[in-house]
C-alpha cells in the first residue's frame, strides 16, 4: 500500500482501484480500512465462492492455464477497467498484482519517464525469490511470467498447445531473460510480470478476453489473458516494451521448484538447440 501511494504521489493526481475476492485472511478488512483512510482509494471486495484453480484431471491437464481460471481473471481485470472508465479519466493506467513481493516505486516512475515515445504498454521484469532453510534468499535469473510473453513480430497463435506446458515455462522464461539481458527496453508483442503500465488512450476502449487455438480448446486451456489484450494495443499502432528498469520479485517458500529449475538449467541449452534446433519463438 505504501509503495502504491508513493507512485501515486509522484503525479499531479492519482486514484487506486483495488479488487479482492474470497480472501479469508483479513485482506478485505485491510483494504476497506485503507480506502477509509485514503480518499484516493476505492476498494472492491466480492464473494464469488469460486475455486481459484481447479483440480487437475484427464480432461483438464493444465488447470492454471484452463479456460475456467483465465475466464475468471478476464472478468476480474475487466471489472477494474470498468470501474476506472466509470469514475475517472486518467492519462496512465497501471495494473499491479497483489502477490508481488517487492518492487521499487522510484524505478517504476523512472521507467515511465524514459520509455520510448511510441509506447502503449510497459511491463516489468519478474523473478522468483526463494528462501533457503538457513534463511538466506536467492533470486535465480529466471523470468517469472513466461505465460504472458510473446516476442515482437511473433503471432501468438503459432504456439498452439505448447504454450501451456511445463516445458514452455522453463524454456521461454530462459529465452525471455536472455532477450532482456543488457537491454533497458525490449520490444515485444506481449508481457506482464506483475506490473503493467498503459497509456490510457491505448486501452480506453479495450477489454480482456479469452483466446484459444483448436488445440488449446481440446484440453480446455487458453492463452494468458494479457496476450489478446496486448495484441489489440499493437493493432492500434503502439509498441509494447518489457523493461529491466522495473524489477519485480515473487516470493516462494517451496524449494522443489528451484530443484527442478536447476535440473533444467543444466540441460536447457542441449534441449533447446540440439533437440529443438531453435526456440519456437526465435526467428
């Protein structure tokens, strides 16, 4: 909350629309108290009684990328956009996911000031933050949000079913990070990583939607909700960038994922360039 307010205070005026649903840890009460104390804040707290992520099954092999889950995310994000349209007329709009562990408000502001003039959307660079049993922390060089990433000039529909597999996450995260390395602003066709900043004129009449290929439909899966939204921004003539200037970390206590990542890191280049020849997204 403090970091969000710090970003807002860097501008002439700001408003915060925060959406929460079905929390059982007191989050709703905290958000309502924030809204009562800060006139710039609007808190939307709903009870939907819906499962966040469905159970994996033969008919639903990719629950986190399922139409069930992404349709909910589409509805939630559109709910926030509608609230902004009905209440405000902003110059810039920013989505910040509530599960982001760390980011620098100053970095967000500096990145906006320095972004190329043709931008329509700007996205963070995101990494996992792991806590070891001894209390120390580690941040592997591994992009968090590969699901939302599409390189510049690539039609996302070419990825087909591969986009929802575990292999996609490891390989594309590595590839995404390799493209970002050493570049302040990476042009791309889609990204997110927990923080997305948009020129309002580029999205004022857009809505999030579900996008599927026939192959994804066969397994009740779909693309990340950010992909079709970002495609529409590009159609309007704007460019989309991911930036190393905004570093976001997500906290994960589980080390099992890190062990899997280490295994993949050892064999990644062999799998990527020998078995596949080249990354499906590379040109």
